[in-house]
């Protein structure tokens, strides 16, 4: 046999052997048994449905105790006088009462009223004052024009001290966003407070526009826009308070 033909036959044989070996390796690899993990074994046994279940937030009903977004919500905290009368807390006694009854939903109701005596300043100065409470105050006061102010208003100075505290806190530690979410329109438990849907992104845009308008004409706004406050949507539980508030105080 010619030497050249032999060489060709050997080369072809080597190629065929290589192809067969690769196919055999693929077949063995594809059928190789995987080492079962604890999650796989539990899944097969029907113990768990998903090794990584998605977190689902349970919305509590009005008056229902429990946990929502990992935060404990408790009812039955109202403590009226033992003589059978109802709670009456005037402005001068409000801070000690709010300090003892750290009810964020009550704080939310209070900041919608024009209380002096340091009450509003006290609320937004608390380390645990929720983002929802601070935002609600700015909405109630009229955030559209606040951040275009270049001089301190001469009237109701205590209200603008609250604005200053909010702006300063926003630049430092900020406000917790996981303890209380914004109340929703027509939500039970908020009959005495006007709850309206709002757009935080739109609020931020309006406040920044008011500030830019002054800067463009060479004037400096006295308050910095609380960008972190408006850029964060609270994801805590939807709280309610058993206390109510009117212009006389807490009732």
C-alpha cells in the first residue's frame, strides 16, 4: 500500500476517534447526577415551595395588631383618665404627652395643626420622627413657595423653625422611612385628617424649581431643599392612632 494513502487513513481515523470521544464526554457530563443540596432535598420532599421565597408585606386591617413590613403595630394604647372622662391634652401639656405616647400616627395628626409652644419643633427633632410625618408637615404648610424664600417671614416664626430643622436633618441623618408609610386616601382611622394622594417626585421638582428661580436672579434661598426626604418613599406599616386632634389639642 502506498505510504501516502496510509498516512491519510491514519489521519482520518484519528479525527473519527476524537469526534467520538467528544460526543461520549458530552453524553456522560449531561447525565451526571448533581449532588443534592439541602434546599433541593426540601423542595423535592414538599417541605418548601421555593428555596428563596419573595417577601410579601401583610397589610393589617384597621385595629388589627401584628407585624407589617417587620414593624410591630399595636392597638389598645389609648389611656383615658381613670375617672371616666376622655383625654384632654392642651398645647402646653402636649410635649410630655407625646413623649410618653410615642404614637407616630398621632404625631402625623398633630403636625396638621397650628400648635406653638415648641410642639411641632419637638416632633420633627425626634430621632424616630418618620419621613411621612416630616413630609406631611411641608405639604400642610405649602411646600411650593417655601424653598423660594430668601428672607425669614415675620409671622408664625415657629412654623419656619420646623422647616429649618427638616432641611438640616435631611442633610445630616435624615428621617426614618421604615416605621410609617404615607396614609392613603379614604383609609379607615383618618377621618379627622384630610388625606390626599400626592407625588413626591413632583414635590421635589416644584421645590427645586422655586430655589432655582431665586438663584438665577442672584438671590439665595434661606432653606435647602430636602432632596433625600422627597426622594424616599416610606415603606413602613400603615399606622393609625386611637387619639384624635383638633385646634384645642389632643382629645
